[in-house]
C-alpha cells in the first residue's frame, strides 16, 4: 500500500468562511509564490491540489510543487513524486516518481522514505532491490512512521533483504500496531491466534483483532466474529458475532456473508429469518463459496424462505458439486435419480454418487456408495461404464457464478 500525498502546510489558509478573506489569502499566496517564495509555492500547490480557495487544478498543483521541489522543499518533492507515481496532473512516470522520492528521502522525509522503499521492493522506477527497500523502510520506521514499521516487519517476516527473523518482525509489527496500523494489528492477532512466533493466546489475538476491526479491516472483522461465535478468547456472544460478520459481509467478505446467512437460518444472535439467510448465502454463493451454494440449494429444495424451486436447487447443488462439495454431489445425484429439477438421468446420478463416495469420510462414503449401487440397479452395463468414465474424467472447477 502506498501513501498518498500529505499536506503539512507552512501557512494554513483561513477557515472562517469569509470568502473575501480566502480570496485575499490566495491572491497574496500567488504573489509570493511568483516571487520565488518556496513555502508559498508549496502552499499554492496544495491549494490547487485540494481545490481550496480556488478551482482544483492538478496541472497547476504539479507546476507549483515542481517550483518548490526544485528549490529543495521536501514536502513538494514528495507530493510531486506521488503525482508522477499515480499519474495525477502529470503523465505517470515511475522513474520520475522515484527521483523525487529520493530527493525528499535524503532530507529525512518519512513518507518519501517509505514510498521509495516500496519502489525498490516492487521494482517500480528502480531496479528491484530488497536490501534498498529495507534500508528506506528502516529510515522511515525509526522516525515512527507506522506504514514503514509494518513493511519492515513484513520484510523480516518473509526474509526479504534481511535474514528472516520472527522476533524482529514482531518488534516492528508491534510498533506499527501501537501507532494504530490496522494491518499490523491484524498480523499480531493472527500470530497470537495461530501461535506463529509467539505463545498461542486467543485472548491476545482478540485484543489485536478488535482495533483492526474497528478501523474496518475486513478479515479482522470476520475473525473476530468467529471468535465471538465460538467463545475463543472472548465470552461466547452470538450478537457480537453477528455484528462483526455483518460488518465484514457489507464489505464483501464471502466467509462472513456465509456465516451471516447461517446465523439467520439458525436464529443465532438474530431472529430466525430465512429470507435474510438467502440474501447472504446468495452474496457468498455468487463469489463461489461452495458451502453457501449448497445451503442455498437446500433452502430452494425445501422451500424455506423462498418458493420451492427444484431447478434453482439443482443450479446451486451443481455449482457446489463442481467445486468438489461432497454433500452437494450426493444431493445432486438424488436430483438426477428422482428427476427433480432435471430430466431423470441415472448416468449423471451414478457419476455424482461415485464422486461423493470418493471424496467423503467413512459414514458419508457408505451412504454415497449405497446410493450409487441403487442407481446402478436401474442401469445397463453400458450406462454404468459411461458413468464410471465420466467420474474418472471429472475435474473440479472454481469461480463465481
């Protein structure tokens, strides 16, 4: 993640709402900028960049940033680098961005040091060089810049540009987390949850997921929902689980959408509501979540929350079955065997029962084998051979609907 422009103005514009006062300020700023006053050139660039006191004009912002940058203003150099990196008001040019970051970084500008580290890590505008990336991340991290602290933690975590060192990684993740970096807070939560480089501690995991979740970190929200549902590291609380699943689901997290659908279908933490269950199962099913596709098929098959619709049930059983969901494969076998939602087809039924048997545990395997054998009793030897061939050649699919 890159850091966008920051605007620590040398002289803040008036905020009284008096337009004449603002106009006078801008007029004076332009006069001083045209006279070569560096802070005024920078502030005028900021005004054009933000559209404060005059119409937003990114080309003009870049022009005034360049004037200040050429005279050594680190903030202008950094902002000009961001504009070249993102193609805002100028043509996108990673090399030019790296050059301006380099100048600002050499003056100790922490955001520029961070972005320069990113450029070296990813080989944008400079040759990829993990050691140089670490060098610049460290320079910014030691100034307390949390994005760089998080990145430096990751470099130690992955062993990029430095020897892999989990203690050093934890040190920098912790520094970033304490500064409020949601990604670092999430990483620490994961480390404590799984016992990765630290003693496993569900309570500490939850304590780090929480601030990340409160900042909108979608996976932290989902994980926190799971912990409240299970009572891991926190008291079991289905309402809190629903709260965090809902937050993550609204951001499109398929696992949270599935779990939210499940809570509505079972009435855990919320009143039982099959329509809401279907709503969230459908969102997850569209993203290819096989369990949601299967549960959605069951609701259509039974007519719970929706009018009974065997064709829709078959559609979603098939979507899950094609991903290797064995319960969906078994149910799809029944649909073909009974001719519900599809024309009766024992070859297809036999194939899906066979696949379910191959992928299931002991009890489920026995059931699938019985179902397959019952279908075989109604088939010719040629049909059985064809069904077996289809099962051998079958390959699972992935993807959204």
